[in-house]
C-alpha cells in the first residue's frame, strides 16, 4: 500500500483533479488487470491506447488514473493526474512504489545488437562463482538468486522490472545484470532506474521495422548512455565504429574494450577451436570454453565490468574460464555421430556472419558446412535477402526455412530471402517451409566430419505461427534427427 502523492515524486505533473492522498494498492496499465484501490496508467501503445480504457479501469475499481489527457467525464472519488508522457510516469511511479530497488543493487545494463544475452549470463555466473547472490534479467531466463523465472521479453515492462528488482533486494541480491533492448529504451521502460554501469557490445542491421532507420536505431541506443549518471561507468566496444558515438554525451566514466585498438581493456586471441578459445588478457594467457571471436569480445566485456566493480582480475579470469555458453548461443549438440552440430540464436546478418566466420576459421576445409536458417515474420524485411546472402557466402549447403512466421505466410518470407541468393548459389540452396523437415534434411545431407549450423531461434522452445505458439526446440529436434539418421 502506498500514497499517490508519494509515488508521484519527481513525476512532472501538468494537472490534477482529486485527492492526492489517495491510497494505491497496486499499479496497472492494462484495464483488465485493475482491481479495487488500484492506480491505472493510460499508455498510448502501438496497438491499443490505454486512454480508451480509462472508464473501464474506474468501473473495475481504479481510484486514481495517470493519463496524458483527461476523459470527457471525470468519475467521483477518482483522482486524475495529467502528465506529458504516461510511459515515463509509469517507470518513475513503479520505481517509487517499490521503494526504488535499483538504488539498492549494483545494476548493470547491456545493450547492443548482438552479445547481450551471453554477456549478462556470463556476468551472473561469474559473480555467483565469486560468492555473490545475484539477479539476472535476460532474453533466456530471469534469475533471483537461485530462483528461476521464465523470460518472455528481452527487457520486461517498467512495472515488472521494478517488481523483479525489489524481489532481488528482498532475497539479498547485491548485483543485477540486465539486457537493455532498443525497444525498452524507446518505450521508456528503463527510465528512472539507477544504473551503476552500461555496456555497448556492437550495433548492426536490426529492428528497422520498429525504429524506421539505422540512424534512429543508433540514436535510441545512445539514449541509454546519455542517461547514465556521473557515478556510473560506460564500457564500450571501440572496435565497433559506433562505440565512440555512445560515449559522446554521457556523464558516466568512459571506459573502452577492444581486440584491435588501443583501449582500457585489451585482449588477443591466441587460438580458436571447437573446444574453446585461448586468449591473452592483461598479459595472462587463459583458456575459455566459449568459441569464436565474437565471444572473445563478450569475455573481455565481462572481465572489464568485474574489474570496474572492484573484483580481482585473476579471480575473474578463473571464473570466466569455467563458464559455458548461454543457452542457444553457439551451443554444440552432442550425439552419437561425428558430425559437429551447432545451434545459435543468430538472427541478424552480422550475427550469422560472425558465427559462420568462426566456423570457417576453425574448419579444416575438407568438411561441408550446412546451414539451416529462416527469418521472422512481421519484422524487418530488409534483412531477409541479406541473411540468405551471408549463409550462401560462408557455407556449402543452405536450407532456407521458417523461423517464427507469426502472421505472415512463411513462403512469402522465404521468397524474400531467395532474393539474396546469387545465380552461382542456386544449386546449393534448398527451400523448405517445415523447419523440422529442414533440420532433418540437413542431418541426412551431412557426412562424417561435416558441420551443421541451425540458426535463428537458439534457446526458444516454441514456433509462433498465426498468433499461436507451438512447442519447438531446435536443440531437441537437431539431436533427435542426428540420432535417427546416424543409426
């Protein structure tokens, strides 16, 4: 239970109608979730505008409403608060309602197109090994100490974030490592959070269906670093040409990491095999279970964060060396065959290129590389031909298939991908709408020593078709098909 005027602290108020001493039992921004004594926040969304449901909310028992404009009829005994942006108000009010939990944790946000999940997962694991009780908010899973909660979005809504952070504080967590998506930044879901640090991994072609242009996508990411306080640090990958852009207007302490340029945290890859990476970090040679140059960047980012948080460098490197890859991130599927089978979440052209270049750098040249890849429906269409083009360039056989078609016709998505297949690559390309059949075909085509990459879905355990989620897991299907075709 809270008092309205208290949880409105630092919210810019334009107009108030009613009693500011109104008690608030809970906060809701979906009218269907409202109960007696709740605060309803009307938020304009991409599909629905919460302002159209203010009357529903008060009929369900809401005693206070935050909105960007008042309804035509003001209900008796209901307090209405007008603000500029109700999404910003939601974030601030949620933080105040849960007693500002982000200020009681060391909160680290990771943003970038690729690498977010691996970095936060590694950080969570490393700090656990170093003896801390930690929280994790990621695409794959949410963790509050030992408790595991299923994750639905890369970054939850502001209400859920603050509720999770409050649970972490209550459970005795000292740190939280959190993915920060561009959607979350744009929709003000992280406004009001007290971040102790932020990481920029990289930025490539992604989410242009939402942001409209690559420039706007970059600007959105930059907003996260501009919002960091002078007491926080901003750790950026300066091998990415947008790395320095992220530091231009931040008040935070500026720190860099790199494999190629002069930086605060510098490393060199000594060897890269399907068994792991050997790297030189701070003049120490360390072997890691993770694979690929892209993971070398992730490891370096994790090392930098831990040291900035005051941990001993050698202890940190030892802890990272014991860590496995995050679920569905260059994850090798073990079976009774001598085929190397890999599942990876790569769903952007650059991420797919990174994975395939890693495979190319490790392979002997005598084996075939077979790629199964699709593109999601209702998302950025510009990347579809690029995905197919990258797959063809770095592999011997490509099977174009469904990813999560959502409301789109999967055959239409595949036709868009086929536009990226050049004349010389037609013969090595197959198209199969059924993803399970595509994976089975890849296993049948593979011989001893060959490499199969199933890309795009990674950790996901469903396939979304026509608005419904059907059970589907690339790792399970690939393992089953390998065993069927090899025995």
